C-alpha cells in the first residue's frame, strides 16, 4: 500500500464539487452543515498526527516493551504499524463515501443496521473519552517535572483536571482556534522528535544494531517464552498507532472531505509511525546501560537517553517538548470525542441528546464538549488510586481496538452480502475485499491479544480486577450499551439505510433539529 502523493498547494486550500459542494454532500446524507468547514488537508492531518503523537506513543510503550522483550521489542512496532495500515485502508473507503463525524456509528448503521451502528458508536465514544482521561493523567507528571516538584496523588488529579478544562476551553473557541494550538504543538513535536532521533542515532550511538537481536533475558517475565513475550509486546505496541480516526472526527469541518480525509489518515499514521520507529531505535542504541532498563530500574529510559547524550542542559527543554506534545494530543482527542457525541446526539439516540447536540456561536459542538469533559474529568478521580487508573489505561487500550474490529467486520460482511459496494472516490474492488479480510483477522487478533489478562502488565501485587481490567471494562461498556438498546431502543429512531441523496433520519429525529 504505497504512500499517497503529498498534498499540493491546491489540496491545502481545499476543493469541492461546487461552491457549496461539501454542504450539498452533507445534505444528501441527511444533515445540515452546522460545524464550521474550514480545515484544509494539512489541518486535518494535524488532528490525526496530534492524537497518534510520536512522543506520547513512545512514552506509553517504550519502558514496558523493554522490560518485557528487551531491545528486541522494537520489532513489534513495524508489525503493528502494518496491521493498522490495513485498518486505515478500510476506513479510507468508508470515509470517502460517507465523510461524517462519528465514523463507527455512521458507517455501522449504514453497513449492517441501526443497532450495530449505535453499539459501535457507543463503544468508540467511551474508548475516546477514557482515552482523554489517560492522556491528561499521563501529562500531569510533566507539569511537575517542569517546575521541579514531586506531586502527591491529589495534586496529580488536580493538574489533570486543569488540563482537561484547558483543552475544553480551546475546543470551545472553534475549529480554527483548535487547529492553531494543535498545529503549533505538533510542529514543535515533529521537529524535536526528528532532530533528537537522528542526533541520537548518528552522534550518540553506544551500541551496535545487533542489539535488536537480543532480549537480555526479559522473557523471564513471560515464563521464559520469547513468543509469549512478543505477543505481549504486540498488545502494548498497539497503543502506539491509534488515533488516526481523529481525522474522521473532523470530516464535517474539512474541505473536500471525501477526498482529503482518507489521504490525511494515511499521512498521519505513516508519518507518526516513521518517527516512532526512528526514536525507538535511537533511544535503544544510545541508552547507556541496557540491562538497567530491562530490569525496570529506570522508569523513564527515553529522557535518560536524551539527557545523558546531550547533557543536563537538555532536561527542561525536553520536558517542555514532551508536555506540549501531550497537550496537543489531549486537545485533539477531546475535540474528536465531542464531535462523536454530537454525531450521535443529533440523531436523538444518545442520553440527553437535546443538550449534547448543541452547537455554539463559534460552530463548535459545545454540548458534546461539555459531556465529554464531564465523563473524562469524573474518571480522573480514579487517579487517587494508582491501581485504579492502571485499570482505566488497560481498558482504554482494549476498547480502542474493539471499534476497529467492528468497523472492519461490518465492511466485510456488507461486501460479502453484496449490500455495500464502495461508492466514494476510493474503490479497490477485489483487492479491497482481500485487504478487508486481513484487516478483520488483524483487529480480531489484536482485540483478543490486548484483552488477554496478563499479570506481567500489572504492578506487582495488583488485585485481580486490574489484571482483568481490559476484558471486564469492554464487557461492562458493551453490556451497558446492550441494556440501553433494549430499554430505550434508540435504534428505532435510526433508519437502516436510505437511497443516496435522500435524508437518512426518521421524522422524529428531524423534528428534534432546531430551525
């Protein structure tokens, strides 16, 4: 799957099939243009890049990967990246035809039916909202590192709350303001990541590349089995390449979305993937004492590699780069969660839909933003207990892959039934079907792998519910969604499908739309 051609100046300005082509296209799918459509392809790429984030991705997985499989853990990164490319391939065909916010919900109901689509959207929403919690909580230590203070659990939660509120405030000012903040953040992140990675690799290398054929005995944590250790690392590395669907979340604010959003997803995922792999390799070969990292005696091997290579002066600047990266990720992720909630609520199929679907004067989904902020902020209270926040992180990783699997499976079922033939700008024919089959196999494997309870991924002495956090969390969210479907029956307000060009919402949903 070759990388699509780089965006040209014309692409950056944005195109449409007419003066109001995007609005007409949106109307043909049953919706009015309520959000401000001002993003070009570069702006859309920035949203996906910020959420995937090479710095956030590397910090999330490098320490655990090294402890579980030694330096050889980096081989998991290209494997997971290839698997996620299969997911993007399916998403590209879908968003090319239906460029709508709330992708898993919107696509699922058109491919399989209202109940399936609603449940897919429900799971995806909670995964993203709890993902916001995780990013804010993991960002807070860098605030304290910047000012040289050791935080208490309560202080960590308080600063995390402040981060969530700051991100909500930026999002409330509209997509233009959000794009400015996110673009500034990822520009610094990308430059710093590439420069640091290349410098470590070229000028501060302490080990030969043969280092990556060794585990340093790390497989002992997996009962001495290297294959089991690698399976665990594949589960952990899955966190490094999620978030590209943030490009889909802002589809209704992107010009010529049917063409540009698929390209933006590819660029966001592949550019981040290249930077993550570069820096993972660079950190490993420049780290002064590999055995120390494998033994888990260094909780921050990335910073250690940077500071020991560049000198103590680099400590604070590097901390600042990491903090900015986390903030950009949190802002873009929270914006995506708000737009997903807006997509569900405007069909009147989410709790408190009338309030959640509101759009403010700056054409930002303020109702969804408030709802996602409340959920993400409430979950932060679990940070008062480090074991509980660990459970939330484990659940968030698992729940993120479930919608990937559901979307890929829905697309494949619809293809094989003959009820869906891709009708957007991207149509791959038989090749698309073959790649879709492999995408289902990959996402099904990764959901199982991530949900598999492993004591090695929990702190020593952790209670059983943290070890089982991923499958239990997914089961609770799916169970709550199924119960809501049976009791409140939101699926009855959604039409399973409609001819192209005809409104797809029921009269009840249309009546809930304010004039």
